[in-house]
């Protein structure tokens, strides 16, 4: 039984997953910084205070974001393969962003959080996954990561047919 999931393919998926984890970690850090800056403004006294917790809560939230990014990166590589279909790319962003964002919204609803905050968290999740997609596409263009099914081994040369051959 021939399997396309060679050690080489698994290593490429690991690289894509690491890039996705780093990208969502960076996105999480940026949004956390924006939340901290928001808390410094007079508008924060209105009660609309987005933000992830600090300390252990923030570390766990960041780790969850990075695990989500890893899974997105590894899966994204298989989704796009060698296709240049924009619907596959946007669908992957939508699916992963919604899964992450809607799970946060679901928990927020259970805890009776501000509904606008939940919409903001959903948008942030979509943005973080979009950041990962941009970084993964760039990494593929730089040939740091190969799409699924593209071997690093050079293909054997195929002899060109001769004009005299019937």
C-alpha cells in the first residue's frame, strides 16, 4: 500500500504547524497589547473592556491560541495542496477562525459577558487565523514549506518524444 504520508511530508506539516503556532502567538500578543492599551483609555470606564487575563490565565490563553495555530498550519498545508483556489484558502480561514471565535463566544454567553465583547473576540480570532494564512503563504512562496504532494526530490527527466516517432 503506497502512502503519500512519508516522513518528508510529516516534517513539512510540522514546519507548517510551527509557523501557524508562531503566527497565532504573535497575533495573540498583538491583540493582548491592544487590550492593555485600551484599558488605559477613558473609554474603558464605560464597562466595555476587552482583554485576556494576565498571569497564568493569559499564558493558558496564549498557549491555546498557539495550539490552534499549529493545527491550522498543519491542516492548511493539506487543504491548499497545489491548488490556487481562493475559496479553499478563505474557507480554511473562515472555518478555523469561526471554530476558535465561536467557542469563545459560547463560553462568554454562558458567563453572561458583554455581547459586543464576544463579537470582538470572534473578529480577533478570524484576524489571527488570517495572519497565520498570510505567513504560511509567504513561507510557501519562500520555499520554506512545501504544499502537500510536492516532493523535494527532483523529478526524473522524461525524454521528449522525437518528431520521427509515430
